[in-house]
C-alpha cells in the first residue's frame, strides 16, 4: 500500500535532474580577482566546446547555490576547466575561491549556449572578441580541432583593465603550439590580440575603439570586417556585447543562433 513505509526513515532523495558532485583536481590563482580550477568529468557529461553549465556549492541549508559558468576546457578533454572571478562578498565566488584539490563542486547536467561553431555559417576568418572572464568559452574553442578545420584564420582578442589579468589567455595560447591535439593546427592560423585599458601595455584601448579606428585590423594585417569572409563570437559584459554587436551589424554581419546559424553570435560573460 501507499503508506507501507510509514514509520521508517525516509530514503535519501536523489534528484535525477539535479547537479552531480565532482572532485576538484587542481586550482591555479592568477591575481587576487581571478583563478581557474579543474574538476572530474562524469562519463555521461556531454557538451559542445563554447557552452556553459551551472556549477556551485551547497548552501548551509544543503540546497545547491548554482551560477552559470562557461566551460573553459574543450569537448574532448577528460576533465572540466573553469575560469572564475573572485568577489569578496559574492555569494558563490567568496566560497568557491577557497576550494582545494579533493574538495567537491556541484555540476549541472545540462550544458547549453550560443558560442558554438554550429551557430555560425562557414567563413574564412573567425574572430573571438572577449573582455575579462569572457575569455573562458574561447579557452575551450581554441583547444578544439574543429575550430581549425572550419576556419583558415582564428583571431582571439582579450581586453582587460590591467596586464596581469591577461595571464590566463596569454599562457594558454602560448602553450598551444606544444599541444598534442591542436599543436600542428594552430601554427600560422591562431592569433591572440591583447589590449589593456587602464595600465600600460603593447596595445591599449577598448576593443570597440580598436575596431572602429581600424587599429585592430592594421595590426593583424587583415582587411576590415566583411560578411563574405568573417565570422565572430562575442563574450563580455552586457555593455561590451551590445557595443561590439552594433559594430558587427554596421559591418553587415547578421546575428546567428543554434536554430538559425549566421555570421556572429553573442553570450554574456557569467559570474562577472
Ligand atoms: P574600461 O577600463 O575602459 O572600462 P570590466 O572588468 O568592467 O568588465 O571590463 C573589462 C574590460 O572591458 C576593460 O578593459 C573595460 O574597459 C572593457 N569594457 C568595458 N565596457 C566595455 C564596452 N562597453 N565596450 C568595450 N569594452 C568595454
């Protein structure tokens, strides 16, 4: 009968749609505001390079506190990598920044997102425009062989306030020439363009300024943006996305989605 278990201890409820508990494998701190960490990846966890997923920690009452994070590792990787900001009074990141190898982190089961190669139509040159932690989905895509199979040239831009905030993107891109999977493909194809807005650096200025005044293209030795050849992915703050999007539209590019692939796609940088 329905109350056959009355009087017995209630069984632990495992939510089949709820997050799984993954183990922290490594943590690397870049600045007092930025760090990355790697987690175990469940066998059943499938995603496309560039997508995001909910991750988090249990609250004091045991319920999960989750936020959207771009997956920074490529789809083929056995582990999952995330790049995060540390906010001293942030509900999640104030605690997440203290994780150590062996600790547990909650991982959602449904990765999704628009910054995927399938949301773009074929082209010659792929731009990935990022600011701050908006570089994370591109850390995934630059490690995916598909990116180089689909485009002749891949240009990643990363703009931050200060030089030390560029460490993750610069060391990652530098390491790719020795990568066993994409090392042979990146040579001559992949370019990282970094700029800062508040501290002296080789290139200075917002990416919007550098697109508008043409300095980005002059420095890279490429022609101005054109819908016939160029595709773009944009990830940064809400304002940054809207401003870069306006420049894409001005250049004649059309916004795409998973349902209707086109010439550029956008996503807000999470946990900013
Ligand atoms: P700036 O220093 O001029 O504000 P944030 O940490 O505030 O998200 O900023 C990350 C980087 O993005 C900074 O270099 C910042 O420049 C730049 N940025 C902020 N807003 C925009 C925008 N609307 N368009 C382009 N770049 C932006």
